[in-house]
């Protein structure tokens, strides 16, 4: 290979890398950041059944 062929090959590789970087940046900028919106869990009020607690206390 002479110097001209090496220069052309180097330029082609350099442009390919630059194009690849631009395509990757464009893809990252246009894709959705969050695919699904997460919902927070609901806080429920639970009542303690005293009969069950008494039954368990008697059992032990």
C-alpha cells in the first residue's frame, strides 16, 4: 500500500466512526427515557382483629 491508499483508508475509517457516534447520539436523544410510568403503591389502613390475637396467645 502506498501513502495515498493509507490516507484514503484512514479517512474512510474516521468518517465511519464519526457517523457511528452521531447515529448513536441521535438514537439516545430520540428514544423514550421511561418506557412505563411507575405507579406508587397504595397505602392501606389495616385493622387488627383482637380475637385472632387472643386465639394465638392462647395457642402458645
